[in-house]
C-alpha cells in the first residue's frame, strides 16, 4: 500500500512562492515528457482550446510525471462531469475556464470536493487513488485539490473580489486573450486598457487573499507580470515555442 499523493503546486501557491509554467496543447506524450524535464514548476494541459480529450489526457499526465512540472489541467468547461473525470485520472489542480460569478466559482469548487463538502462522485480504483492502493485518498483528497478559476470577461472583472473570496478557490487566473476581446480589443492583449486591467487585477486578487495567475507568450510580458504581483505564470505555449524556434532557425538559414 502507498500514501495518497501530495499537491506540490498547491503547497507552493499557498506559501506565496512564484511558480513558472508552460502551456501544453499538443497531444503528444513525448512532448509532455520532454517539456516536464526542462525545469518548470508547472504545466497546464489544455482540453478547452486543443484536441486533447479525457482519454488522451491520461497518457500526457503519465509522461509528464517524470519531470519537475506539476500537472494542471483545464477542462473544456465548468462542468461537474468533466471535472470529475479529470480528477479521477490523477489531476490535483484544475483551472476552470470562463467563471463570471461567485456562484459559478462555488459550483467549480463543489465539483472537486467529496460529500458533504461537495458533489464529486466516489470511485475506488482510479489513478487518483493510485488504483485503490492509497487507502487514505478519500480522506485527504479534498485538502489536496487546488481550484483555479479563470477570469476572461469584463463582467467577471466587475465581480472579481466576490469570485476570489469564494471558499475553496485557491487562485484566480487572468485570460488575456478573451479579456481583451471582452474589453473591445480583440487580438490586442497589449492594449493599454487591457494591461491596466491586468495590473489592477493582480492587486485586487492579492488583496482578497488569493494567488493571481496569468498566461503570456514571451519573457518580457512574463517578467512584467511577475513584477505586478502574479504568482503562477505560464510563460509560453508549446506550439508557439515549436513554431517560433523553427521559424527562427529558417530565418537564420535564409539570411
């Protein structure tokens, strides 16, 4: 028999440590394994804006478990069934997209908790419980699950403090692309009004006692967001890193 797994990402988040991450959208266990070994603190496996489905997510988690990067997964929606499936295959940290109200945040938390604190269904021999060989899993799971809610609209921003204050929400993640679209700057997350909203969001989330997180695709933005107070930052997307390196090499070859 063996003990239930601990959530290193959540422990660091609650300790206020800065954690650098990567965004994974490829359906490749080879890529997941290789990226997990590069030294990042966490890696987000995306099932919302990628072809990754639940059945193909588990091999990614298994491959990525060899490295330093803690696994975070984004379900396709704030759906209790999708969240249940993701938790059962061993994910301990979920990033729930498009949360706009405290009620939606509370529903996300409830989906990750066993009764009487939530509505998560109970299964015995899942990867989460080491296939039934971690007898303490059911007793420790609620405490080890980490819930991150994603703020992506102006409406959500207007209720940011209420959302962040929901019990069981551990972190609040800003989605720059959808937020910029909602604020009237589609495709321009660097627009000044969007950047101002991002900066003040970090202050508001921190003031509410929760950890702020964000996604970017370059080091300059990532370092600026760090300086603004963001604590878990995805600094690149696997597809962008792949194509960017390939195009950079071709540019050198072509002069």
